C-alpha cells in the first residue's frame, strides 16, 4: 500500500472510492469519449470528481486523508495534488466485492493512519450503462451485473460500517456519510444509457438505520443526494454539459457541503442533504 | 416435485413462499413457543399464514396454484386443504438463495402448470430474531445473516422477476405482487427480537421499478404492506395477540385484498396497498 | 331541499360534491368546449364524473345517498338516474365556503336521512385554469382565487369532519373518504391551464390526522388519489382523451374502489389508495 | 413603525416573526410557567428563540435586518441587542391575519430598507395548546382556532410570497426560507398540550411549489424542519429540558444553518433541511 503514515497524529478521514470514473482516464470518460481526455487546463479541485474534491477539502481542513481505490495508480495524481496543497494522505487499495479485501484495507488504515473520525462512502459503479436500447427492461439485466451493484450499494456499505462504527461508538463521535444520487430516493425505470441504480436505495436505507442506531452514540450519519451532473474531466466535455453549464454541479462546493455537515453542532444534525442545481427541479 | 399437472388449463397463480414460519410446526412457532403447536381448532384459512390464505383464495377463484417452498413437506398440509376445498395445486421446491434452483423451479412450473398469470412473492426470513440484546446494533450482525436476507429480499425477487416477466409481457397481462411489511417503507433501528428487515426496502423499490417498466405492457405490479401481526397458529398463541386481539390481522381478509388488486380494471391500478388494523396507527 | 326522506331506513352515504364540473353542462366542459356537450350516447355511469359514479354505486349497494351540490339543478339528472336504477337519494344544497350553509345542510341530512355511515368528500374547484401563460407564477395568483381554494380544500373538509365524526365515533363505525388527485402528494409548479392545486395536500394531511385520531374509534378514513383523467362528458370529448383512450379512467371502476374500501375488514384497513391508468407512471 | 432606515445600503434580511412565544415574557412562557421568567443570565443568542438568533446572525453577517412582529414592544429588546452587537435593524409591525397589514408592512420595508434579499418566514402560533384532554379530538377544535392557524400557516405565507418574490425574480437572486417543524412532514394525531399543527404542511408544500417555480429565476427556496425543542428563556426552564439537556437545540446553531443555506453555491442548492438533536430519532 502506498502513501505515508499519519505521523502528525491528525484526525483521519477515509474516502472510500476517492477517485472518479469520470477522471481524465476514468472508465466512464473512456466509454463516453472513446479515449482519455486532457484535464491539464481544469482546476485541480474538479479533476477527480466529488471523491477527489472531498479528499482535498478534508486535507485542507487538517485531516489525514485515506484514499481507497481499486488500483493505486488511479489515485496517485490525486495524492500528489493533496501533497502539493500541503495536505497529508495515503492510498489504500480496496475491492468492495471481497470481504477479505475490506478487512485487510481497514486493518491497514487502523495501523497506519488510526481509527477513522470521518468515513465517506463514495463508491460507485457503471453497470448497465452500455446495455443497448433493446435490453432496457429489467428482464434483460444479466445476473452478474446485478451482483456487481449489490457489492457496491448493499454489501459493501454493510461491511465498511462494521469496520468503522465500533471505534467511533467507543470514542463517542464520528461522521459516516454516504455520497449518493437521486436514484436512492425511489425505484424508477432504468433508461437506456443509465446504470442499474435502484440498489442505491439500500445505501440510503442503511443511512436511515445507522442514524437511528448510532446518533445517540455521538455518530453523525447522513445520506447526501447529489442531484445532478458533477463537474469532472469526463463530464465537462459532454455535449449536454457544454450546452447547459447551469446543469453542472461544482464538486468543490459539494465537498464544502460534506464538510459543513461534519461541523454541525450535535444539537442540530442533518441526516439527509440533497444538493440540486438551481436550474433544475429537485428529484424526489 | 409433488402435485399434479394443470390438466384443466386453469390460469396459473404462483405463490413463492406459500407456507409460513408461523404455521403449527414452523420455525418461528418453535422459536417462540419452544415446540410445535396444535392448530386443529383453528380455521383452515389461517393455518399457513398469509401465503396459505392467498393460495386458498386464488384456488377458490379458479386458479391452478403453485406452492413453492424450501421443502415439500412444509406445504403438504396446505396442498391437501386446497384439494379438499375443490381447488387444484402443485408443490414445487425452491431455494431462493440458489440461481439454479430458481431456474429449475420455474422450468418445472412452465412445463407442468404453464406460464404464470399471477406471481405473489411472499418469501420471508427470520435472520436476526435470536440475537441477544447485547448484539442489537448493526455492527454485531454477522455477514452470513446479512447475506441470507439479501437472497430473500434483493436477489431472489430479481431472479424471479426475470423468470416470469417475459411471458407476461408477451401476453400483455399478468400480476406481480410483493407481500411485504412496514420495514419496507424506510430504514429503522432493529430492536432486539426483530429480524434484520431493512433489506425489505429493496422489494418495495423493485416493485416501483417494475411498475414503471412493465405497467405499460399490461402487467400489474404492486407492493402490499402488511402492517401488523398476521394471524396464524404460531402468532395466535403469543401473549400479545391473546391480550390484544384487535391487533391481529385476518390472513383471509389480506388474501382478499391481493385478489381485489388482481381484479382491478387496468384504467385504475393500485401499485402500493398498505393494510393496517384499525386499532393501530399506520406505519410510514 | 329536494328529494325524499330516507323512509326505508337504509344506511346513509353522503357524497359532498356529487356532480361534476365536467358533466354535460358543467363549468369545465363549457370552458374547454365553449358550450355544453351532448351526453345522451354515453353510459349513465360516467355522465356525472366520479362523484356521480360513487353515488350510483352506493345506491346500488343499498345506501340512501345524499347528493350535495351548490345548486340543486346540477344534480337533478343524477338523482333521476339513481331513481331509475331503483336507488334512493336526496339532493341537499351546500356551499362549502359558508359555515352556516355547511351547518344547515348537515342538519337537514341528519333530519331527513339520518346520521351518515359513509361520507365521501368529492368537492373540487377550477380556480386558476383560465389564467394566461404570463400569469403562470404564484405571484400572479389573485388572493380571491387562493381563498376559494382554501374553502374547498382546507376549511370545508374541516367543517364537514366536525359535522359527521361525532355520530360516527359514538356508533363506533363509519367511513370518511377523500376523493383527491395527485397534487395532494406534494407541491409542484402550476402549469398554465391547471388549477391552483397545491392546497389539495391539506385534504390528504387531514385524512392522515383523522386516520390517527379516529381509526381506533372504528372510523375508516382514507385519501383516494385519482391519478389521471376521469372519463365524463366533458373529458371524453377532449382531443388528448380521444387520441389516447388508455389514459382515461373509468369512473365506474373508481367508484368500485371506493366501495371496496368501505367493505374492507377492520383488521386490514387501507388509508391511502392511489389509482393510476396502466399506461402511465404513478405520480408520487 | 420603529427603527432606523437602511442608510448604509446593506442587503436586507426580513425575519417575519422575529420574536418568540417562548421569550422571557412570551405567551408560551407565561402559559407554561404562570409568569414571565428572568433571562438575564442566559446568553443573548438564545433570548428570543430561533427568530431572534436568525436576526442576530444575519445582522452580524452584514445584513440590515427587518424584524416583524405583531407589537413593536415585543421586539425592542432584540433590536437593542442587535444594535449593541454593531448591527443594524428596524422593527415593522405586521399582522399576518390581515391582507392590508401585510401590504402596508412590506410597503414600509421597501421604502425604508429596500427590497429584501432574504426572507425568513418564522411566524408561529400556539392555538390548541390549552385545550383540555377531553377536547383532544379534531371534532372539538373551534373553527376560530382553525382559522387562526390558516392565517399563519397557509394564507400568510402566500401573501408574503406575493410581496417579495417579484423583486427577487427581477433581480435574479434572493433567498426565501420557511422556519418549520416536524408537523410539516405529515398529518398526525394532535396530543393534548400541542398546537393544532397540521396546517404546517401547507408551508412545506408552498416551499415545494416555490422551489419548482422560482429556483430557475435564481431564488433559493427552502423549508427548514427544526425537529426538536429550541432553547429559549421559556423552554430552558421546562422540566423536560432541565432533565434532558441533550434534547435542547441551540438556536445560535440553527441560525448558522439558515445562513449556511443562504451561502450555498447555486450549483448545489438544498431545498429542505431538517435539524435534529443527536439524542433523538429524526421525525419523518
């Protein structure tokens, strides 16, 4: 595992899924544009989507940030950027589909960084996006595709929760935030080109469960509904983003919302925060 | 597989999970009472809980009913009762945790009964009920227990939907109903003695997805929220049921609600039906 | 007040707003078509919209039906039809905007028919429909228009509830149903041509209040969300109804849903029932 | 009308209902404690409840604050405190039950302060609180009491919206926030001692309407659900607050949440913000 240890004893923020499928060389970027894109003229705050922006924000606010990713190379640019900004971070490889990988990653985190104070579950998936129009209906979704979504949206969050909540509970404080989208609000028809997103409701439901179970132990749980297109190298170049810049959400500002939640006084905690561009109607 | 074939060419209603964990010798009954109970003085309509009542109702209404169950013996009493009432049914063994079992069961159903006109997903689970008070929080739920709930509440319905929807869609009609409970409405704290029920929201969410995808193809999809304690041999003998009979729901009447939904004119379909005893406030 | 007394001692069903703005000579019909339409070739079940269909259904099921309307002449055709079908009914004039009118009408009902067993609140309004596109935003809605909606959707139901609930509570049974639409589910932008419908949420909210307060007293309260275009002389002739008959809801079938609710066993009551044509996605 | 004019040309924040029924000499305080209480040892931030805290916060952030109240004397202490803190404000008398009063108050505001940049609707009522247990059910609520709630929760917000939205729309920016409580989320049984709060859903619904209508014009609309007991001189002295300080919400922190909303980037606006003490489960 790459990165340095938390030698300054900073509080620890873990971003599960710190990189973006829409970063310059991300999977969605390549799928949408046929190749990687050049992000050298984009602000560093948006280069790794919302996960990268959250990581940079918490690093600036004094946290030692742990970036988890399937493959270390995906996060090396982000780690370098955080270092350049004077922040401290480490990269930990993590495959949410494997219980042993989750266990090993958090053992490393506890050993090298310490028990997390903030956990942001930002893992995503793109299964379903490349199904052709004649495969739009649920009956055509392959079981393997469904299983992949379960690992990210249902079982992964459960495994991660089991890893970090006991220490937060004993300490009597901590933040556990889910980075989610509008598909988490209810089941809808999947349209051609969209991911199979209905399992996302399980992330929201788990947030509701953990809110009821762990708030009284001092742990702030929240589901954040990012209700629009997030700026990033890959989305920035999409025709609909270029034609309607008012539709595009600034990940730096989204990251500020995550940090705001973390700073809320515990006499007035918010457990669901929806963020919508002014130009569109909020999803529900 | 037991039972006879659909020799009279009746329309086919499949009840997935036709038996009850609260029947006279059911798992919940034994867990709550320490032994099987005697159901000989109970009306036959309530002896196998809501699954059994639905099966009897659709049989009376002229359907050939397929009873799926993990082990044929569990459903033999119910099958005999349906036969005595002049109905026709067959038993098919089905393990929702195994994709090959789901495939084999529906191959049998299609071969021996025909393509289903009505599918009622009534499978349940009791994982979590026997966890002691000191294991109440989510961090103490074993992963195996979580996985078991996923098979019944998330993956099982997906697999079953893939089996039955294509033929319903081609025929331009059919009913696909989910028998659910109030835990499907949102995530809540699990209290000691309760099952790990938050994955039940996925059944409701899938019902919402299928409603949006398949209604226009003539398939009536609905989530039925049974919002209280269902009468059955095992629940009948519980102290809280004996002391507050007004809390207890009559499965015969619940079954009538399922049948009412099936008979709704397609110009006014209901896609979620909550049933609550008059003496309690509806869950939400 | 017209009509006869409940001389046979039938149970009493009151339909508040029994006529339709879309009946042959209704206000909406005249607004949309420029004149009254001929309904002589339409089935009698749909001639007075959903209010008329409910009245006919309950009359057929053995109720003495009270038709309330602003002006008796509006309901005379409906009353005649019910009589021809062998039913019994009376017409009572009622102006929901005036507390004294509500009091007088229910005094008449109690005196001539008896305490209601079933109350269906089906009053509607069309304020806002004729505002031009440049008056679409809320800032352009005249205060008088807002006040008119308050009388029908907020204050009227409160006044009617106060009139009928005490006797139902003392008897330990009764049904109080709200005939509502999808605007009752949440606030939305009013589009040009639509009524100012956001106050409709108060009808639904009152249904929720009364459900929690009166169910335990044996009174079945429900909000019925009619989620589409209801067939009637005026809507039947609309271009969008003629071009898309699958969008049109049969009021006879809607009325059956109201009656089904009334017949539900009190161990499994439904407190909200949404009805949606199969060809459209349910509102939420 | 008291106070000075906005001579420094500051942006204008109007707090409708800036004082508190729980302030030292407030109506609720006197009702609960039998007399006014001494607030001299309480921090100035909490002396006038959430309305006063919001006024102080926006004054500190550079706004000219308009305090509306039924009677100027109610707000004089708050105005003095704001002045002492270096802020600028004025008091405007306003009776939400009278259209002419609303019109006159906003004419004054526009003339003496200027068009509002921020409008916080914080008006409340206590109708219903002193009904005895035998008057708990809705049938016992006097019509006058219902009418009073309509003026504050339904008609008042409509009138105020009509006053301030046109100028905000023309300017292309503004914030319109509703200070609400958990009764705005759905209808519930009123328990003895509680206000008749179900009309509060109309404030939330109006927020949803205005969000859909005015966001695209640059106006940030939000419903803030304050989901617990707010600290103030009157609530501070309640037995349940003294025994469970973890239940009590700090109005200074609530005010910060209102200000945070106002500062959100318009690419990620929140339209509903619920605030709940960590020690309790969030309402829904």
